[in-house]
C-alpha cells in the first residue's frame, strides 16, 4: 500500500469545521475594455450567489501589474513596460475595485509581470513568433511559452539558474509598491507565476509584508533544458508557516471551462475536499471569460455555484485569509476520527 509523500504533515494539517469554496482566477491586468466588461459580468454573477451568512461567492483575481511596451522595446532595444495604473487601463482597474468593494473579488498579487524582463528580452531577440505575438496582443503574456512565464528564474539560457537574492528583493518591493499605488493597500496574498519560486522569493515576500502564499501543494524551483518544470522540491499543506510570516494554502482543483472542465466534476472535487476537511480552491484563468469562450464559461460558473450550494450544506464563500483563519490546528494524528484518518491517507481514493 502506498501513501502520499510527507504523510505525517498531511495527517496533522489543520482542519475545517465548515466547508469553504474559493474561485481563484489568475492573469488579470492591463488590457482593453473588453476585460473590464468581463470583470463586471463576473462581479454580477458572484453577488447573485450568497452563502448562509449572506457573503457573496468569492473570486480572487491574481493581478499582473504590467505588460511589455513593445513600441519602446523595439525602438530602444531596452525593456519598457505599461502598468495597470496608466489612464488607458482605468476601466479594468475600476472594475476590479468595484468587485472588491462588494466582496465578490479579492485582489491578489501575481507579479509585476508574468515573466522576468531579462528572459523576455532575450527571447524577443531570438524568437520572431514571440515578438509578433507581443506586438499584436501585448496583454496576453499568459500565452507566452510556459517556461518564459516563470518570473523567478534566470531563463536566458535553459536549464534555468536562480536569480540573485538582491534582484528578487528589489523586484518584490517594486511590485508591492505598484500594487499599493493601484489598489490603495498593500497585497496580503501572493500567487507565484507558474508556481516556480525558491527560498529567496519566500524571504522577499515575507519582508515586503505579504502574509499568505497560494501553492499547488508542491514547490518548483526552476526549468530544465527543455523548459519543463524541475521535479518538485517540497510538498505543501494548508496552514504551514513559511519564511516566518507566510502561511500556505493549497490550490489543486482545476476548473477551466474553455478546456472542457465540467461543473459537475468540479463539484465532486469540492465535496472531496470537504470530506478531507480542507478548503476547496479552484484554479481558473482570465482566458475563459473572454472572446468566444465567454458565454459558456459564465454559464459553467453559474452551474458550479448552484450545484455546490445545493450538494454541500453550509458551504461558505470566503477570501483566502478568512479561510485560513477557519482552519483548526490539530497537531495530534489521534485527534482524527478513523474515517478522516483513512481519507487523508488515501485522498485520491475517496
């Protein structure tokens, strides 16, 4: 019989006394007004669904604060960016703020950019397809090659190597300052792009005042010679403290309607998380709610929320920090009921 890695930590992870659901949507940032319209549509949808306490359904927005300024880059040969607080992106920023004020959105830091600038400049210089793509749609940096979307690596040549700690620290301070300039408050929750980060990044996040780190239940620290993720170097659980100040949450349910993910299957995963007494964090992305995907994706979210409320009595909608606050510490394996003990030992068999 095989059991998950780090079995004791899995068994001793904190427990929920009520089920919690959070929709987590990444890659929102500087973009045309169509993106603001999508955000307003999501805000209205989420506020129609309430939990037993009256709280609206919550979607976190993992915000990318800048995109490449391709005209300047090609004109000067040096990196330049457009940022979310520029007037041309006011509609998107205001849509984010309105949803946050109504409790439907929770704004999270994804990064200053969905890449490391030196990596992007190197790839623009040698890859005409990347250059063309960014000239046509500079806001869709999530469509770049996967390895290039990892922010916290030196990927000018693969396999990647670590960035200098001082570079990371300065970059984190800059993105936290810009986030506060945009939203009037510093970020509290961070989602590392492509879930690639290392100890230096964790320390920089903590030193900059961030308090929560969203993970996929694993940590990756780099890319191999083919651009693939290196093997995980650590297992993550809900409620673990990192770099003294960062509390981890696990986001490991994927819900991308545009890729064929069905609401019914996602609801089963939410139910599974509740049987494990863990919060259910569903990962989704901006692309689902734009263009030809939009109507079907909105319908899928509507169905997901309706079915989840019907099938999971007492389901709460909360932002990540509130969800973490509901976790009950349970350091002794013997405090688990036998059935919960077995479910945590074999989480994919339930």
